[in-house]
């Protein structure tokens, strides 16, 4: 049974594309040409000339699986970018209602905004595929690659998104949510359990209730808990 693809046809097309473009198999190239599968036979084995580009048959499945496997990609706001950088507006202040007297105008207030700059970061996976797997079945090849690549991306994105320290080598310069909240400037958003309860299994219901109490009313509608399987099982 397939683990990554939803149907054998898509897995077969992706496997044949891998075999044609990355491995230079002439028979697979002809098959891709006859069946309308995107082919880069001219320079498929050279990354700078197109070999690094993944065909749509495989990339769409990897994107779907990354959001399925990872907690951060599945819940983050996805923004379409037409370039490597993008500025988006962020609301930082709103209108205020004030008491006024008869025939008197209220003081003026404004909705204020600032800009957040998004910078696209590239992540990649490089691996070697056993010839025995290639010879056995292109369906198995595509399915295995989709699952393995998606798991690798999901783990990297979750680590960077939640616990990234800004290190360029490990987290690609990303500061994670947990690290950003605990940077000393967001103390109103943090509930600290007593030092005697510093393990998951020692937490009390009151600790979770007090954490919820920190959340502003406007943010509760879409609020979620994010916790590791080990933490969930222990607490």
C-alpha cells in the first residue's frame, strides 16, 4: 500500500520522472514525453541547469505531506510571495471609544500599522537512492522519496518554527515561537509553574488553567495547544 501518494498513477508518473530526469534513463524519458510528464532531459543531472527542480508530480505530494506530518506548517499562515522578500501590514493599535458630552465631538483616534518583512529561505534534501529500489518499482521509489523528503522538511520546519534560536546553520536564521515569547519582553504572556513542578508529569490542572488565563479574549477562538507526544503522554 502507498504511504505518500493517494493513487498509483501519480506515484508512477513521479517515479518515471525521477528515473528520466535524475537518472538519465532513455526509456523513461520517452515514456514521460509520450504521457505529458514534465521532462528536463537536456540537463536533468546538473542542479544548476534544472536538475534541482522537482517535477509537479512529486512536489505537490511533498507539500501536502509536509503539512500533514508537521504541526507548524499545517497551522502557520501561508503567504504567496512573488519575490524573495515581501512587506505585509500588521495592525499594532486600534480605535478607542470615549465618553462625550452632548453636542461635543469625541477625541480622534487612529488604527495604526507597521510592516513585517517576509524573507524566503531555501531548504533542501540531498540523498542517494539504492539501485535495487530503482530497478524494483518506480512506484515504490516515488512513494518512498515523497514520504522521506516530507518527513525531513516537516521536522526541520517544526524545529525552526517552535524552538529555533536564530542560528543560521541549524535553523536558517529563524527564531522560533517559544524562543521569541521567552525573550524577556513578553513576560505578560508567560505563566511560570513553581520550581517544584518542572517536569511534564508534575504539572497540575491549575497550571494549564492559568496558562489559558494569559490568553487575550480576541485570540481564544483559534487557540490551540502545541505539545510534543512525550509531553502530552506524561501530562
